[in-house]
């Protein structure tokens, strides 16, 4: 994205489109900022694979955009507002260019809506709401500007940007559409003006990603070790069979039949129990119980016959040479009471660690368990990526309307997910929700977001619904209408800690200029 840089001296440094405007004078498209997303079909395919692999695991892991915090949920003010810059106008929905809108009573969700997924500046997987919209090449998505650009971090959020119409729990019924180019208003792109918080994104043809059947095959250990694909080992402890073979017999038969590659193995565990020397199978040791030098000096001498050794008799003394670093470390540990022996330096400058032991009798027992390891490799499961066709051909495209008066009925759709400011969580973000009502001209009280010309609607949807379409003249029967706004902000009008109003930038003639630039752009195929 293009930025305005203001150095300490106050001089304005122009970058991007602004620099072009200053150098070349007024331009016909100075309202339009354009930024590339996936620059090539190969790049787009890799992005689609990222979201689709492992049965849509990345899609499922994404959470709502998280742009608005509690402090941003403010009251709406009734002063100020927009002013129309041209006559009202509209572009008909896909397939309805020469038809009138039919009336119906039932509320049906539009086929065009879905979620846009992206990686933000923190590397987090996020999503917003969006809709397919009419365009020359049937390849256009409408959403909020902050769903393509992170104004808080002043960085792009366009990493791995995709649109998934009809999204539901990792499923992409009409394919995954990778963003190619984002079109935003120059004021949002450069000045972060939320009066222009909308974006139109061209997308490549959709792709459908399917994985083939996975075959699980048991193999010998030698083949398992060489295999570089997905594999696993399942271990079973062999048990004595009542009235039949013991675990040891099963182990020996398996080892004789299959050899070392058959997966039969034995594990022997040794345990030692300190004793007073009374066990017939106990053995005396002289290097297991370490004591201090003083304790060793005070201990009685051991009998010359090991069978007559008693617990506490003098045992072995071990001298271990040290490096200077080891010497210093052991000195610190001895000062902390962790080393009972002697740490010292001789007359020649060499370092030593002397350890003192007393006699202790131990009863030693061994337990052997037998196991059979089964080795499995997985083959197949190859991913197939197919062209799913153009977005508008698959789900249609909503129309577009600008400079419409307030007080008109709209239906707003989106995937709300975030809790209200008071912590109450009414929505899950799993399925789309809708609001209905008449728009009202309001001024949102947010100087930081530079909002002066938003329109509002009474609606309790929370974040996650941002970017969702405001559809004017919506036909429930045809599931089509005219995009006349996108959800931008969430507001608490009665200060009770609950969202009760949402707002959208007012769509005027400049919005139409941005839309027309995007609607005329071609994108192409991924595969």
C-alpha cells in the first residue's frame, strides 16, 4: 500500500499514487488505489492449497478479523453526514440486467455471500464477511477496506487472501477464489479514512481441491524405515494366554518366523531395592551411596571378605580429573550443598573431583515384557486441483447502487462471531445472520477513524460480520439485490455494553469510480 510520510521537519514526502498525482497533475482515476495480491497463477494455486489442505484445517483455524475493540464501540451522533456528489445510480445484479425485482416474503440467504480469509501482519489466520458482486468478467468481491489492509498496524493484511462463498466449517462448496488485485479508495489507502472503508477485489477463477483415497498398508520394519511418507507404529504388549502360550513363547516364535524386521521385541527393566544384607540374592556395592569425606573417614573399614561387608563400611574412592570450567562449576555446586565429595586443585595446577562411597547391599530384580510392533505406511491421498470456473457464473453477483437516499430498507448479511463489549457472546460465526431495517444518516463518533459520512442501521451483529453486504431492493425469491454499503463499524447506542447499531460508508459517485475500475478488470485462471 502507499503511505504519506511526514518527517520531523514537516515536509510531506509523496509516495505511490500521490507522487504520481503531484508529478503529472490531475488524473481521472485519482480516487482509485490498486494493489496486487497473488501476482501469478502459480502463486494463487499455492495460496489455495494452503487453505484447502488437510480438509480445510487452516480455514477452520481462522478467527474473526478482530479490528474493533471495546473502546471502538461508540455512540452514533445525528449531526453531519454525507452529501450526494452525483445522481443516484445502480448496476443490476448478474442475470438481472433487464429484469425487475420480484417481491417475496421469506428471507433466504443470498448465494453470493461468504468469508474472505487472510493472514494478518501478526501471522494470524483471520476472516471477514463479503459478497460476490456484478462485474464484466464475473470475478469481483465486495468487502470492507480494513479486510484487505490493517490500518492499526499500518501493514498489508493481504497475505494469502481468498474468498470462499457459502463457507461452512472448512467446506468450500463452490471453490476457493484467490484474490488478484484489491481496489480501494485513495483516501483509505493513504489516509486511513474510514469514510472510505470499502474494497473491491478481483479474484482468479475458483479452484476445487480434493484428496484421493488413502491406503494404509502393513509392512516389515525394513520397508517402514526406508519410507519417507506418512507412517506410524502401533505397539501391542504380548500377554500370557490362559491355558496357552506364554508371552515369552509368542515373542520367540515371532522372532524365529519373521526375524528382526517382524517387530517382535523384549524390554527388560532392572530394579534395585536397598537391603540390610539379609536377602540371599542381595549383592553389596561400594559405589552407589556417596558420602562426604568426613563421613567416609568415620566409617569402619570393610572386611577383606566381601560376603562379610556391612552397610556403612568404607567403600570406594574415585578421583576424576576436571577441566578448569568443570572445576569452577563443581565448586559452585559444592557451595550450594549439591556435591558431597571434594573439589580441589593439586600442586601441579591440575583439577580433581574426589568422591567417597560406603557399602550398601541391594536386592536386584529384573522384569521382562514382550511387545509386537506393527508398522504401517500410507499411500495415495494425492491432492487434485481443478478449475471451478468464474465466481459470478457459480454463485451470481449482487448489483451495485450509489448515491441512494437514507431511510430506505436494506438487508444486511454477515458472519458475526465476536462477543459484545460486556462479554456476552450471542454468535458463533459458523452460519450467516441477517438484519433488516431502514438506514439512517448518522455521524459516527470516532475522530481516530476519521468518520464523518457513515450511514447506520439498527442491528446487533458483532465483529465477524464486518465486510458483509448491505443489500438494497433485495429479492428474497431471487436472492439478489444491490450492494449499497458494507459493514464497517459496531456501535452501542444505549451504552449498555451491547452492540445495537452498525454502520457503513456512504456509497457515492467516488465509490462508483472505484467499483467501475475493479469491475472492468480481468483476472484469469489458476489451473
